[in-house]
């Protein structure tokens, strides 16, 4: 069961991993620096499988993919928020960090026990004993997620055409597995 | 028929596309810098692919250059190896990517540009569809020569009138961001339209496009025109693929009267917390920084020099030209001498202290007035430090007194 780490609105990438700490591609180092100034106790206390539940526009600011790597390396595999900043959202999909848009994320309390089924977009808050509705991933994101990330999609298809072709807007062709996340 | 974003992407794809469609589009320029190239290289290696079109690649050292730490130096070594191994002809070390790409003629109107830096949107000032992405997306763009994106809907910013004296593009964009909100243009293109937009010089257009991302925007855009052509002339850029909006359907239009603007400041730690400077005049300031991809151009240094000429700054003040070209022009025009005589530390071109890594890091509880685009908590140093965003004029005026100052009394 995942435990929820609550964050507020407009958590930016400088808060996830300050610029001073992203002069490395080592996921272990980035994981240790995750939220190092914004929430110093996080890296030591977060457990594998925990969940970040945040407010509006999570991941706004710089394009640094180190933010997604840091979160994945800290052991978190999913972020639930009403909305995400554009570049962070892409980076997360590309690396297999589950990003679930959920208008009801704000109701989740710090430390709540959460059961997460990314494939079905089902989130159950066991502490509050209720289900939270999460929007299914858009089709292009599902296609990428099914491969566990965009690099694997390109490897399989030889190009990006797998994102979109034969035509975006058609029905998804299977369930989306929980992706393991890609580490450098 | 469409917005400028739709027209540029349609022209590049050779078929009409509209907002909401997901497309795979050829990319004309792929950019990464000293902090993002190592991850890009790892992505390519993981993919087992080489750069498909090395001539379209540009690697820029701007974030921590010259290297301030061993880690930064090591990262730059890896980036140099990548450039040399992949045969990328453009390794630029003479300034901020968003400034030096156009200076080197590497961007043309109608281009699709993908950069591993969120402020890549700055290049929309040249009528290019330029957007920031993460390192993996950029690795894919290097490997395949393409990128996927959803054609964005467009927020039109209609500009009317003229700036009053002492008020400029930075004050305007701080007001735009205040009104639209830091996520008010999420996933959208921000297109600047109207007669007042067409009259703005390229530097102002860059400032306005640069901060489109501070509203969540995917791109900032100006239609290329005669000013664009003149600016790029002699720089060896490719022939433009000129596109303009035709009977566009905007998601919404926000109108701004330039005559009614006044000097603005965005209060730490929110970019959209803009307030008129006059409401906060006298606020103590520990450091002033003039520079960055938002406001490190010749006109910005000139504005600071006018205010500081024959005077002395009261607090530590750092000025960083956006590029070597800007640095040299400011040197020749005498601006740098004026700044140095006023007590300003003039640093070598690059991002400077914007990322809190060197050349003016903030200590606990310190407050900076800067011409940057972001005032996130701790960005320039200690998490308890504060960043107030302002125009070069307001920053220079504040440097003189060590307190937030309205430049209109001094101009």
C-alpha cells in the first residue's frame, strides 16, 4: 500500500531538485537530493512505492528531467495532482513515472494509505475510505507508457510514429501496464 | 487557416493541422546545454542511435560557464565528448543559448526548434515554433530528427498604444503574467498581436516570448516581419519559411494598453505576484542582478548605464551580458565602463547567478531585485532568500539606493 506525501500548489522543479544539485546524472545522488530544501526529511523517510499527492501545476518551471529522475530514484512511482506543468508531464511519461490528473487529489491527507491501479486509473484512499477519480492517460501518453517510456517506443517502432499513427484519436489497443520507470 | 502556431506547424508538415491534434513534426534545430547534454547523451546511448542530422544540433555552454565546480567541469567534458563523437558542428560557448542561437544565424522564421531548456520559447520572437523539453525528448529529436507534440491552442495577447517613459517590455510581461496566471496558458501558445506588437524591437519580443513559459505556455510567438529579417541579415541563417496567422481562432484574447502600464515587480516566490513598484518603494535590497535570457541584451545594459552614469551603487550589483556579442557592443558603447565605474561587477556572458550556482549567490534571508524570469524560492541561493523580478531600469534604480525604487523619477 502506498503512503501519500502531500504537497501544495505550484511545486516547481527548483523545489523538487534545486539547480545546485543537478550537476550529475547519477540517479542515486539525485534521489538523495529530492526535495532537499523544500522538504528536507523527505529523502530519508520516503519508502519505495510511496505516492506524491500535490496541488495545481505540479512540476512547473525549468525543463530539468533531473526532477523526474529524482522522484523515481526516491522510490515514488506515481504523482497524483489536479494538473501538471507541460514539460514535467512529458518528462514523466517519457521515463515511466505515472502522472495522474485528478481533480479530487486535494482531499487526500498527508500519510494516507493509497491503493493505486494506474492501468485503470483507479485510486482508493483507504484512510478516508473513498475512491478518487483520476483521468485516464491521453492516448499518446498511453502508447508511450505501454512501452515503459519513449525511448523503448522509438526502439520498437524505429521512429516516433508509434506515438500517433495510424491516427491519434482511435481507441487504445490494450491495457496500460504499470511501468517500472527508467533510470539512467 | 489558423493561428501562427497552427500555420507554422502546418507549413512544416505540408498539411493543415489544427489545435488539439497530436503530430510528429520534423525538427530544424535541436539544442541542449551544459546541464542537460549529459542526460541527452545517455538517452541516445540507451537508444543505440546516433544523431540523425548533426548539422541541426547545437550544444551551448551557458549555465555554469566557465565551470565553477569540478562537477560542472566534468559535465562539460561529457558534453564536449558528445559533440565531437556525434559530429555536431555547433558548440557555442559565447553566451546564453536563446541569445546566441539567433546571433549565429541558427534560427530562421518558420523553424521548429526543440531545446532542453524551458526558456527555448524565447526564439518565438523570430517567428519560430520553439519549445522546451526534457533531455529524453531532446535525445529522441537528435536520434530521429522529429518530435511529437500536440498542436497547441493559442492565447492571443493584443498590444495597443505605446510605453510611457521608464516603462518597457519587462513591465508589460510581468503584468501579462500577473493577469493570465502562472498556469493560465498551460499547453497553449502565446501569440503577441496588434499594431503595438508589430512595432516592438526584437529584444522586447524576446523578453515577451521568454516568459511565455512562466504562464505554462508551450511557445511564445511573434510573426516574422521586416524587423526580423533585418535582425537576422548577414548572420547566415537559412531562408525563412514565413508563416502568419490567417483567420485565426484564438482560445481567448487578452488586451493590454501599453500607455497604462507602470513599473512592475513580481514578489518572491511567485512569478504572477506582480505589483506596481510604487506600492513597494523603499523595500530593502541586498543584491541587484541585471542579465539573463530575459533581460541581458544591449538595450537592457544601456538602460542600466543611463541610470547609473556618474553615480555609485549602494548594494552589490552584478551585470551579465547575455552573449559575447552583447558584451562587445556594450564595451564599445561605453556602457560597461559606466557600470564598472558605478561599482557594478560585470561578469562573463552566460546565465550568471540566475541558477544560484555562481557569480552572486544569495545568503540566508537576503533579498535580490533581478531582471530574471523566475523568482522561485531558493533559486538564487539559500532557501530563505527572496527574488523580486523587475525591469533593468527598476533594478538599476534600486541598486542606487539599496532599496526598491521607481525608475521614473530618475530617468
